[in-house]
C-alpha cells in the first residue's frame, strides 16, 4: 500500500476498532480511496499509543526520551510499525472475509515480527499466571512493535469472523469488532460514517425533489 502521510491529531473517535491492534490498522484511513497514513512520525505513534490507554505512560515517556536521543533508530522502528500494520491489515481482511485464507506472505511477515517480539520477552509469573512480558529496557524503541505484535497474535487466534467488519463508509476502510448485543453494528462510527452516508442520501433526495419541477417543465 502506498499511502499519503498526513499529520493528524488523534481523538477518541479514531479508536473505534474494539481492540488496540484493530485501532493500529485504522491509523491508515480511506483505504477504499487514496489511503492516508496518520502516523507522520515516531512522536505521533507515541501520541496514538497514549490515547489508546493500553500502555504504561511511564514507558511512553521512556520511549520519547529514547527517540529524542536516537532519531534514526526511532524512524526505523516506525518503518517496522508500518510494515507490521500492513501485514496485519492483509491478514485481518482475509479473516473478516469469511472462508478467505490469510495471505501466506502477510502471515510470514507477522511471524517475523512475532519472533523478534518473543526474543525481547521474558516469561513472568504474575498472580496465578505465567505470561510473556516485554519492557522498554529489553525492547528499546521496538517496545511498541513488540507489544502490538504479541497482542496481534493473541487477537488473530480469537478474532470472531462474524463480528469483524469493514465499515462501508466513503473514504473510511476501517475495521471494527462488533461487540454490540444485537451484532448489527454497520458503521465504524454512526456520528461520522453513518451520518455521512445518511446525509448524502438526504442531500440527493432533496436535490432530486428540488429538480423535479424543472424536469416536469422540460418534458
Ligand atoms: Zn467508517
């Protein structure tokens, strides 16, 4: 995917995916038209991560300091985030489109990220569970990539195909997991895409109604 990179101030309404990994995939918008990548630098990735509320703020501060000290390494880390994001997009597209096998290249790409993430992880005992645990100390600027990869692998194993949907809104292309009780959510966000489509239909109806007298005169 070739996307236009555009500065964007992330807002809560940009997080409609129902899972942090889906929200990462949705940081490229308008995939159905000309894709726009809203993450225009490593600091923006940190802003997005902070907004999700899924990362320890102290880790994000530590990553900010690392990025200031090593801007070239931060740029490389962001390039890997983008590669991970696109591979995840392709896998999720397949999993959401029932009976479509996930493209092997995309799965292999996720696997490469996963190997690196596991390489930075330790098994930690917490309460009654043993889980992989990552840290900024061991992963450095790759910390978010590693975290997002491990969470992505968890998600890809449990993604409900009948509830994973692509928003049909114009210039959207966002995925979301429908967690509503009725399983009838259609839009990423009713307030944006839902209303945009409804508003356009309303406008077209009004325009047709306004034209009707002229059409009658013309015939
Ligand atoms: Zn939408």
